[in-house]
C-alpha cells in the first residue's frame, strides 16, 4: 500500500511539474510587434505569400485546368481520365490527383495575405504613414491586397461559390 501512495504521488508530481517545460517560447518565432515595425521584415512577410503560389502556378494546374477559352478548347471524353483531360471543361472527377493540393495551397496564401494586411493596418508604421504619398510600406500593403484578390479570383473562377464556402468552414 505504501508503494501505491508513492506511485500516486510520483504521477501527480510529474503531471504538474511538466507544465513549465511544455510551455516554451521558441526563440525563432517573431511576434507582430517585431515583424510589422520594420519595412524589411514586412517585405520578408509579403515574400512568404509567394511559395504556395509557386506550388500552384508552376504545376500542372495552370496548364491543365485553365485553357478553356475561345482560343484553347477541349472537349470532354466519355471515359474519365486521371491525366486531367477533363479539367478545361470544368468536369474533374474523383480519380484526378493533380488538384488535390491546389485549393489548400491557394488558401494558405490567402491566410498569409490576410495576416499581413491585418498586421500592416495595425502597425505604427501604417498609422504614421502619409497615405497620399507613395512609400515602400504602401507598396507592400498593396501587393498583399492584390495577391489576395488574384487568388480569390482564381478560386471563384475555378470552383465557383463552393470555394468561398470551403474557406468559411474548412480552412
């Protein structure tokens, strides 16, 4: 019985003693006060929007899903294709593997752009900026807004209203 008390005491001490060791701040994380107080750091943050876009626009999505204009037109075949031949006619099937990460990557870029726009709007640099005069800060702010608009345009063009529904509930 004595051993049981020591075991119970040891378990309780180990559960409560670990709290200080499990909640550690990483020295490699930067908070918004650090990032949005310097134009150089804001530039680095805006540059972080581009990698998810490179993953999408340098892949097969841009060459397979988008060419359905008056210049490039493809017809849907009767048999489903895993090579993406049905994309330009907006009829992708469940066996298509090329689009599995496209929407997730685009929303990753949207979330980064939203965080940057919010951070710039709440920064002291933006509060002190002359909004009638061109500056690097306003250029970075505009770049983040344009990238977000471009991504939303591609999401709505490709997936319609379900893209906005997906962001609301899943991303």
